[in-house]
């Protein structure tokens, strides 16, 4: 890869370089995502169906009577 003297570039040239690099990055990310999605589809043919076990459900926590009852205010004697 050729080295670029960034200090020698003008602001416009640097902005153009940034835009080109960003565009190339997006292209490479999109290509890699497509590769991974294709691989996932290929692997899915060998996957077993996922069974939800008893631990999959989240039980609601029920508050005890003490927690749900309003707390009485204690009056201070003056």
C-alpha cells in the first residue's frame, strides 16, 4: 500500500480521501455481511430446532403482603 503524505494534502483533498475511505469501508462491510448471511443460511440446514425448556420462562416475582401494604407513619410525640 502506498503511503500518503497527509500533511501535504489540502483540506479538499483530505475530505475527498475521507469520503473515498468511508465509501470503501461501507462496501467491504456490506460484502462481509452478505458472506456471513450466506454462511448462516448454509449452517441453518444442519441446525436442530430450539426447544424452550422450563428455564426459558421468566417467573414474575410476587411481592409479599408486607411489601405491598402501605407503611404506617409513626407520629413523634412532641
